[in-house]
């Protein structure tokens, strides 16, 4: 009897999956105007660092290695959340239709960067993590253009090296 | 709205609806009975679809709020929701 119910439930779920998926928001969308692409870039740098460190784990003690891997994976996962959340906030709350019209590659840039962040989250993939950072940097440059300020790329003081986009 | 599937972005309805979770919304139910307090509803606001819970009703106006008080904006900021804005109930 339960088997039949499970089968029916699975069939209903499969049918419902045929419905197109739209977006709904449950944000705090108070128009406070406080937006900054800095956190997204820091999160991407952290993902790069965790990916590097995961590749450098020493196997002298299995227990310690497993513990370190668990912690680094956890931090990488947390920062993937931060990166995705920050990008979604910029995409959904800050950038308006006129921005997407003025910068036609902006939408693809978000898709590409979110995909790279997802890939870097799911695997130990330094290239994906670097692509996520590159995307976050380009989005930051467009963000500052919309604010009418000049952006600059400065060398970071992080162990990951590389750059971060700030404004003058 | 007959039936629609939405992916929810945001934390204001946690723990009931988590960021990234998919929900189904139907307007059919409101053809037969009025929305009531505690219903989680989808409605249109500034061309966006928002999801909140009804916490008060005044005639055909609905006072909505998020469950997660640390992260939600309630009707005091964007006003009461009219039945015309209502798309349906989250089921």
C-alpha cells in the first residue's frame, strides 16, 4: 500500500517538475542603498585559498588530515554561500533593467560567475575558483561604473595574491 | 494563477522556506475562500514576485511579514497588499 503511495507521489513530483521554474523573492529588500561588491571578491579569494590548502594537506596523520579537510571544505562551502548570496543581492536588488541594457554582458557574467562558484564549491578546482573571482572582479568594475566612480585593480595582501577591484 | 513553481531567493521565510527552495503556488484555492491569517502567499510588488506570510487582514487588504524577523521587511515598509496583487497560496 505504501509502495503504491510512494509511486504515486513520485509520479506527481515528476509531473510538477515539468512546470517552468520562476523566481520569487523573500529578501530583506529595504531600499537602503548599501551595496558593495567587496564581500563577493573576498569570498572568492577565500575559496581560492581553501582550494589551495586542500591540495597541500599533509598525510602524516590520517585523523588530522581528515579533520583539516573537513574544516577547509566547510569554510569553502560557507564562502561559496557568501559569494552566491552577494552576487544574487547585486543582481536582484541593485542592478536595474537599465543597467542590464547598458551593459549587455552583465547577465551572462552573473550566470558564468555563479556557475564557476558552484563548480568550485562542488570540487577541488582551482581554475573554477579563479574564474569565480575573475567574474566577481568584472561585476565589481561594472558596479563602480554605474556609481560614476573610477575603479582600480590593486594587489591584495592575501596569501592568494592576485588583485581586488576597489574604487578611487 | 492556476499552478506555478517558484525558486525562492532570500532568507526572510526561514525556517519554513529556505533560500533556494522550490515552492508551488496556486490561486485556485482563493477562488473559493478568502486568504486567511497564517497563509504563506505569493504576490506581485514592483514587477517582482514576493513570498510572505499574512499576519493581519483589513477588509480586502492583507498585512504580510516574513517569518525570519532578523531578515525580513514587513508591510509597514511597503504597505498593505491588495487582493489584486495576490497571486496565490504557497502549498
